[in-house]
C-alpha cells in the first residue's frame, strides 16, 4: 500500500481529540496494511504551539510524539533535501509553512496525505478520500 502521511491536526486528533476525527478516517488509521507516517515538520509545529501556549500536552514534546507514533503504528519521517526541492517548486496556494512542507513530502515520496484542510486540497497531492 501507499503510505499515508498524517497532517498535524490528524495526528493530534487521533491522540488527544478522537471525537473530532471523521469516522471514515478510523478504519484507515487502524488498518495495519496502511503504513502511516508522521513528519518531523508536525513535531516542530507541535513544539511551537506548545511554546506559544496554544497547545498543552500531557508530557514533553519528545515523549508525546514518540508515544503517539507508537500508539498509531506510525513511523517518524525526516526532512531531506528532496523534500525541500519539492517545497521550493510549490505554488503559493497556502500560507502555512508546515502544511506546504507536508504537501511537498507527500509529493516527493509518493504518499497519500490525510488532511481535512481545504487549503491543502488545492495542491496537486494525493489525498486520502474521506467521503
């Protein structure tokens, strides 16, 4: 199967606000045939939100990300120069730098992106269909 890259909000909802997750997403997240990925960009975004007081975690960022990846059976995806090349070629359709990097990673590594952000859907990226 093609790996699924989780948008930051999907990762957070799956772990801390499961009632916010659309019901069709759960079978995909639980199916071990779907390799799941969480980007270091999401970890960075979470750390910034914690620092700014916009997000509270039950543990430190490192523990939260590591435990969360284990709970979901997801692998942590690093950022490499191929991803940055893809990022540099993206049109400016979305202002969020973390979302743009996730789109670039999904494109460069041929992954499906699970996101419920309408602005992300404007990019030429394989999205996980939820309807």
